[in-house]
C-alpha cells in the first residue's frame, strides 16, 4: 500500500490555526484556500479538525466542508464534536468522505460499532490524542488534548479496531507543533498492535521526519501541518485572501525557527528518493 501524505488543517471558527501541544493557537488564514493549495500540490487526502467543537458541543464545519468538497477532489476527513450518527450523516452529506471521532467514542465505545455498521468501517477514523505517561505507556486524551481519560492509548487503539474503526489517526500531544519529529515509539507500538492503517500526526519539523516515521515508526500515512502550512504561507503570499492575522510575522522565519517548511511535493520526492512507495505528484 502506498504511503499517503495528508495535509491536516485545524479549524477554529472561520480560520485555519496552528498551535503547540494543541494549545496557543495562531491564526494562519482561510482554510479552504490552503486546502485547494494542498490539493494542487498533490496531497493524497485532507483532514479538517474543528479544534473547539468538543468544547462547544458541536461541529461547525458544514459550510466549509461543502465549499471545499466542490473544488478539492481527494478524500476529506472531518473531525471534532461528532457525537451522534446524525452528526456523522450531516458531515458526509456536506461532502466529507470519512469522519474522525474521539471524545464520543471514548465516552461510549459502542458508538464506534454503531457508526461502522451504519456507514462502513472505511468511513470511521478513530482519533487518538496521546501523552506519554512512562516508559512505553501513553494515555489517551479527549477534547483536543484538554481532558485526561485514564485510558491506555495502545489498548484503546486495539479496542477501537475490534469495534470497527477502519483507521487510526494517532496524534502525539507531546510532539504536536514542536518540530521535534514524530514519536516513533508510540507510532510503531500502535501500528504493530492493529491491522488497520495508522496515520502519524504531531511533530514533523522537516521532510526527513516523514521518512523516519514511515520506516522506523511503521506509519501507513502521515498528517502534516506546520511544515506545509509555513511553506504555503510563502507560496500564497500574493493571494491576499488566503492569509490573515499578522501576515508579516507569519511570513518571517521568526514564526517557528525549528520548523523547516516543505511542500507536499518535496515531502513526496524525499520518500520516492528512498524507494518508499507513494503516489507521485501529478497535478499542476
């Protein structure tokens, strides 16, 4: 199976945002413009995550998903605040191909089985946000990394798959937004424990980190944010509608000095150069 390179876009209200450890969110711009840019660059999939949905008890991405689905033709996963089968149905009607569930699934694991039976396992992604709690141990968190659960992340991944999850989106909160690279041990442990694809998320600071998590972490796919977002800000510099906030600050290298921006195409080129199977960039 080809390794998938996925752009992850965290959404707060109308804005694309990026933080560190899922906190300290910085506004980057209009998410649909970034999404179209990543599609044109050759992203295999996109993830939209409403990072305040669980806080407010609802997902507010319907209109954004509808607009994006009309002009971006790769699989789109939507997560955040999806608590019922009707919530999932609404997002699929808006144009999502898959949904990511976390808080509701941990609160009532049977929700995974019900969702998989209603919409198919390939539609249901279980999102696991993990923090290391000792040697070889990680705890699953909910509410965009705000709430402890006491649940072992690896055991939860196994249970989620047994209940019907078709994919695991695995985010290391310890590494998220830091540019220090993926948590290879966490990713490898979960990937080796389940028989469905695992998407590694959180920590990529350079293109080489992607190769490392695929080879050493056994990831089936990677979800990228900081390195592609900061690259996109430069490439979208002439698109006034794309970037908001303090644009001069965002476009400077002061934004985050340990992240080396890279495009989707550059990431894929690095994988292909090491004979890692991935879909070549074919779009102009």
